């Protein structure tokens, strides 16, 4: 069995469901130590229990990416226990959709705080430890919306374009120090976020992919695992679209 992440300490945000949860399971299967973080502590505990049941290594923490003190505390605890952080997966994100003319300031600010400032917060807290070690991999969830925009998603699109800007900048700043920084731009992925979307709309989403289907969380987790591992050791500063060819 492959052990591409053997003994790598991997913090994953938003890891209690969807792509984050699939990533935690994938990383543990690949021999990594999955640090499962999310605001929903019950779901975090369940994820950790399930990973351990499958003989994986995992720890769980309640984490709000908008609360710097909470992030610092988790990072300190991980460092105290393991002495290092090898991988950071900035996966946590929210949506609060509305057309520009209807979007409230609260909707705008909430999405910016989690999806953009939250990525800044977590990365800034982790990077000093990677700099000390002289190595590390940071992978952030962008989106096809961060490449092409999307109707009704002014706030979300701004954050997903923004994290690509973070990625390109940090790849330049941190690459010479041995730290690789990349982003993944998923297309439409079959997670609980889509559970309220009418079938007719889902059909349209499937048709926008040239594979004529939605992505699966596990497919995104596979990409995260590749970019987190030493197999991608010469990849730095990319925004990798994984959408079944939506842009073709």
C-alpha cells in the first residue's frame, strides 16, 4: 500500500465533511497524521474515530479560521505534540450567495472573513514552523469560480480569485526557503452543499463538465495528497483546475 505521506503532520481545515473529510481519510491512508480541524467538534471527533478505526493516525481540534487565538492554540498544540507541521491544507470555506444588487454587507464580510482572511490567518500561523524546518507544502482550495467568476457569487469569487493571488505571491516568497505553495480549483463537486440544489440545476452542472458528471470529494482529496507529497516536489505556485474540462 502506498505511503506517500508517511509520518507527515498535516493540518486540514474544514475537515469535518465534504472534500475536507475525504482529504483527512486519504492522508491517513497514505501514512500521514491527519490533524482534523473544523468548527463542528462532534463531527471532528467522529472523523477522528473513523480514521483510527481504519488504523490511521489522526487528532482533532475545534478551529474557527476567523479566530487567530484559536488557530495559534491549535498550532502550538500540534507543535508541542509532534515538533513540526509538514502540510497545511486550507480547505475551510463558506458561501453566502446573492446577486450584487441584493448582497448584504454581512454576506460579503462573512465570506471574505472565512475564505480569504481565514487562509491568511492559518498560513501565517503555520509558516514560521515550516521556515524553521526548511520545508513544507501549503495547498489552498480555490475554485473554478476563482478562474471564471460565477453569477450570484461576488463575495465567493473575490475570495477564490484572492487565494490564487496569495498562492502566486507566497510561492515566490517561500519557494526559496523550501516551502511549496499551490492551489486547487475544483469544479462542481458532489458534497452536502449541493443537497438543496434542484435536479434540473444539477443536470446543467453535470453538462458543463466534459466528463458529464460532478466531481467526487475523493477525487479532490487525491489531488491534495499529490500536491502535499514529495511526488510534486517541483510544483510551486500553480492553480490546478479539476473540473472535468469545464473551460474547454
